[in-house]
């Protein structure tokens, strides 16, 4: 099994003075992204989603952890639903009013569940498209004027399920493949403004809401066995990839979709198609 890297391979001032806006930053993978950005010199990180109580608690925790790591950056909580452009515009304006600029946008807000395409409601499909795909567009579009000024960069959080057409994921796969396309279109269109646009496609990441929603009980062991690197990833392994793309180390990288998955998609794409383990058979029968 491949080792998990916990080393800090980037200098602590890799993002000195930068300001970041992280949607979905109150929980899971994007919370660790916010922490990693702060620990590497960001002067301010706004974490943005719907649940203010969760965001406020995370913002306090992240500011304290940054201080404990010797960083002076501040994390602030801003409530907004990415499906509502006016709320995102206001959150971005509040972030810039608080910190004076915006350098890094991480589009991480998402919604997902396992559902059969033939049975899921029209609104279920639409909801995931609205959060993931439209939310990423609204936030990128609203952040653009600030990013032009700073010559900043965008990192979209996508996934790999659509690479193989995985069952039970047509809604999320459709949304995330749209985000992959948007990453390339924006990289081309906004490259002329000095804005870099990249994406990270995580594989199965341990101890996350995403995995608890997508892996039926009893599936994790099979999953681990099928991943070439022999284990799930950690939130920090995704965050370190974001740190690379956000930093000057990636100054000539744009339009890239960096897969962080231990080569999982190449071997588990079918989720044991059609129902290789009992847990999946039972789950599909219930949906
Ligand atoms: N299976 C099938 N359909 C589902 C579903 C499920 N597990 N969960 C919700 N839906 C449907 C609802 O029934 C509803 O459709 P309907 O109006 O036709 O009944 C539609 O999706 C919207 O659900 P609602 O609960 O009103 O949406 P919401 O905006 O409050 O929440 C979700 C969005 C459903 C994506 C919710 O799970 C969420 O907020 N998720 C965020 C966290 C997350 O998913 N993390 C993992 C990221 S990978
Ligand atoms: P998570 O903790 O549930 O994160 C999703 C976040 O999105 C939550 O903080 C949620 O906060 C926010 N959100 C949802 N709907 C929103 C809306 N309408 N407006 C604003 N914010 C909204 O899940 P995670 O597993 O860490 O996933 C994080 C990202 O990684 C997602 O983009 C996901 O698709 C991607 N990913 C995860 C995995 C994995 O293994 N976990 C694999 C591949 C890709 P609120 O509820 O407060 O709004």
C-alpha cells in the first residue's frame, strides 16, 4: 500500500498575502483546502455555503489552527447558496470589502447521492446540476472582475465517475463533466486576462460526506482492494494538489484537470458492474 504523505513539502509562505474564496469550505475536503491555504500564507480565506452555524464554527477552528501553525491569516464565514447569483455576488463583495481583493477561487460546493436515472425525480437531477454546474458558473462569473484585477486563479473540484459512465451517478456525472468542459473554456477565454483555471478530480476520499453517501455499507473493503495505490485518499492529499495549482509552482498550468485518486478510476469505474457485491445489489433493489 502506498504511503500517505503528511509532510509539508511547500514553503509556508507559498501563498503569502493571498486571499481565497472557497465554496463548500465549511466541511470535508474543502474545509481542509481552506486550512491548507491558510497554513501556507493566505492572509484571508472566506468559506462559503448555506449553513452559517457550521461555517462559523469551522472559521473559528481554522483561524485557531492557522495561528497554532504560526500563520497569521484569518478565516471568515459567509453564507450563500451557490444556486442564487445575487447571494454569491454579495458574498464575493463582502469578501473583497473585508480583505481588499480576491486571488484564489475554489469551486467546491456540491450535492450528490446514489440514484437510478430511470427512477430519480426530474427535480433531483436538476438540483445537482444547479448546485454543481450552475453554481460553479455563477461563482466563476461573479468572481471574474476581481480575478482580472489580481491575475488570480480558479480551481474547480470535479470528480472521475463520468470517465467510465458509473451507474447511479448520471446526475453528478453530467454536472461534473460540464465543469470539466467549463474549466477548459474558461482557461482559454480568461487566459488572455492572466487568469489560470484548473480542476482537481478527487477519487474516493476517506472520512468524507461524499464517500459516506456514495459507498454502501460493506463496500469500502472491496473498494480499497481495487484501488491501485491500495487505499482511499485523504483530504490533505486533495488539498496539497489545490495548493500546487494555486501557487506560483503552477504558473504555466491552466486548463488542466489533475486527477488525485491513486489511479482508482481506471479499475473501479464500473463500481463492480453490474452488481458485483451483495451490498450494491441490495442497495439498487431499494432505490
Ligand atoms: N435520492 C434520490 N433523490 C433525492 C435524494 C436521494 N438520495 N435526495 C434528494 N433527492 C431529491 C429530492 O427528493 C428532491 O426532489 P423532489 O422535489 O422531486 O422530491 C430533490 O432531490 C431536491 O432535494 P432537496 O432535499 O429539496 O434539495 P436540497 O437543495 O435541500 O439539498 C441535496 C440538495 C439533495 C443534494 C442534499 O443532499 C445536499 O444538500 N447535499 C450537500 C452535501 C452533499 O451532498 N455532499 C456530498 C458532496 S459529493
Ligand atoms: P461535503 O463535505 O458534503 O461538501 C459539500 C459542501 O457543499 C458542503 O460544505 C455544503 O455546505 C456545500 N453546499 C452544498 N450545496 C450548496 C449550495 N447550494 N450552496 C452552497 N454550498 C453548498 O462533501 P465532500 O465529500 O467533502 O466533497 C467536497 C467536494 O469534493 C465536492 O465538490 C465533491 O463533489 C468532490 N468530491 C468528493 C469526493 C469524495 O470522496 N468525498 C470524491 C470526488 C469528488 P452547506 O450544506 O452548508 O451548504
